[in-house]
């Protein structure tokens, strides 16, 4: 292809940007080795475009409610607050020395595609952006995770950004064996303008690809890991999916790509210690103080006590909590208790009330070699 630009985002920050090739092919360039004006970090590429009346209508609604053209609203309320100073809907607004020209390779010759003007259907895509600006956008979406307190920065709340990255319409699942006989999975659906999928390797990937005559782009990230990749090319429908798949697979194989660890609320750690004491002591008063309103309605207190005493005694008693404590979220977690003849797996979930009490409690036998980590999606 003539030219490309790519970037890596880590924990809401642009970690690396790279460029290669040319933004404008010289008139006498060979298709095997295109020459011309080089791609630079501030080169502006066009990205995805659609034929979709729904987004065109939404753009008209934004214009009518805000009292300003959609392009002005987008720039003033979304792009500039995020530092995306280059991104625009109109190719004529890009300095010629920074504009990537789009090409199609046909019969051994580079054919330049015309730049599309902005118009009533501009809200459905077709923006022009640099690799740095696109990386800032992905960083902003990644920064919505994990859910947390604190000041919300930018035009959208973190909760709204996370909602964008959740499935609104499920598209189904496919499984297959690859060339090495390994099982592969692709399951997911559509969020707010974003594709959300699960694979054998990653619990959640969020992405959007796009292409039109002269260009192809992809942004894809892993919310659970805080890492994203963006890529732009100035060849018609530049195919990035397989390349980005390989990049994420290589990162995973390196061992350096680790999911973020959920952070337990302080009250969850307190309840962990109290539940551990309850398992050891079978204290009815302590149980009553810990139980949310549903706990003993789901299973009567005397039956819960008997079940816990049974698995504790079968494990030999003398049980003590052992690290690590694995938090699934701020109010849910699990841990191991080592007893004289065996181990127990303990899981609790707290009700989001004040005070936060135990609404789910599970105590089960656990083999010494078992892990607290969840099993892989494909097994």
C-alpha cells in the first residue's frame, strides 16, 4: 500500500506512534515501490464512511437542538476539548502538505480517488484525522475503565463511555478449529457505533473498522487490559484486522499483556475477614450482622450454618485465609482458606447498600492444585 500510520495506547495514554510509506504517490512511481511525499505523524487520513440514514438524522437532530451546524458542534464540544485539533469533516480544511491522498491499485497502476466533501450525511462518518488524534480518541474511551469515583473529564461521563462499549444488539457466535487444531471463538454484537466481541484469548475487545475508496482504518482495544491499537492506510479498503489480531496475539504471547486487577472496596476486605471468622466460629450473632436482607431468605440461617460446618469439618477445621484475595469488582471477591486436611473456596458479594452487607455467600471444597482464576473461555 502507499502509506500507513499506526499507534499503541496504554492506560489512557498514547504510548507509541509510527508511520511508513507515502501520503502522495509520485506520478511516475512504480506500484512495487511507491515514491512521493512521505507519511508523517501529523498526516491526515480519511476514516470510515457509511450509507446510513439513521446517523444522518441524528446529525440533523444535534444541529437543530444545539443551534449550530453539526460540524461546528462536533469540533467545539467533542474534538477540541479532547485535544483533537486536526480532525475535521472537510478535506479542504486540511493543509495540502498534510493531506493523505487515497489510492486504488488497478491493472498495475495507482489510481487516485477523489476526496469526498462533507454534507448532510457527514454525521455517519468519513472524517479526516491523524494517527495522533485517533489515538487520543481511543485513549479517551479506554480511560472509562475501570469504573471509579472522581472527577469526569471531557465531553462524556465515564459511565456513558462504558455504555457505548456494551452490546446493544447481539450478533451471535461462531466457533472453529484453526490450522493448528486450536479452538477459536468469536462472539459479540454491536454497541453504540462500536463492535464488541469475545474470543478465546480476550474476554472483551472493542473495535471499529472503516473503509471507503482510497482509505481503510481500524481502531481496536482491550478494556480489561487498558491497551489499544489504531491503524490508518491510504489504499482502498486497507485490511487491518488480521494485522492487529497478530499484534495482540504477539503481545499476549510475550506475557506482558495482563488484565487490570479489579480493586476491592475497603468494606469488601472488611467483610472478607468477618466471613472468614464466621466460617471458623459459627457465630450466629456475627452471621445476623453480616447478612443482607435476602441472604437468609434465599437459604435459612440454620441450613447455611449446617452446610458451612459440614465442609469446614470435612476439611479438618483449623482454617485460615490465604492470599491472594481475587476481587471481581469493588463488591465481589473470592479467596482460599487453608484447613488442616483440605482447602475451601469462599466467594462473597455485597449488596450496594449502606452498610454493605453480604447478599451472596458460597463456601465449597477446593483441591490444593486448583486456581482461584476463572477458567478460560475455550477449554
